[in-house]
C-alpha cells in the first residue's frame, strides 16, 4: 500500500472531521465534539490559522490519517509545537502510517525551529503509549491536564 503524506488544506476539513469523530467514539466521548467541518475550515484556514494539518492518503486519495497541530509558546523552552490529535482510520492502524505522520511532524519541528513538541495521551490507551515510547517520547506522569470550558 502506498501512503502519501501532505499538508492539509481547507478542502480536507470534512474528512478531518470524520476522523475526529472516529477518535471521539474510540475515546468514549462523541458528545464532547462541538466542531464541524465549517468550524474547522474557518478556524484552520480563515482569518487566522489556529492549527495546521498533515494528511495521510492511500493510493485512492482516501484520507486515512490526520495529524492536527499548532505552534505554541513555552516560557521555559520558547517556541514549541503542540500535537492536538494523531488519528489513523481504524482499518489502517499498525501499518506505519502514524510513524510516518510523526516523522513528518518531527521534520516540521526542525523547519519551524521549535524547541519542544508536546501532546497528551489517555492513561488507558496502552497501544498509543507504547507507540509514543517507541518513537522516543517521554511520558510525563507528574503533570495533570487542567481544563475549563467556555
């Protein structure tokens, strides 16, 4: 199988949203998603680019994976990249697509001259934890995620 990885565009947001919903179901929280393709298009490709995407496509140009990220800032490290979601369509998992998306994201980190990349993983998602550790990530269990919804 041939997989192409490219930077996402506004035209990809319908497919991105479908994968976001697939992830929400996997994480047992589909009711938590309030975005839709129009919101993603506006927020990612509107007046301000609040996020960027990498798209993984199969040989039939079907979107089989997405990496949604944004540039942030750390008072300790400076410019950093925050990976919000790495989603691989379920039938395509364990075929190296996630690894290829992460490697491309590492290249973007170098291009953007960020000093650190951060992301979160659910404590019960053992396969994702093992995947990230295999890539060399440090899973920091000392920090809690804090949230406030508005």
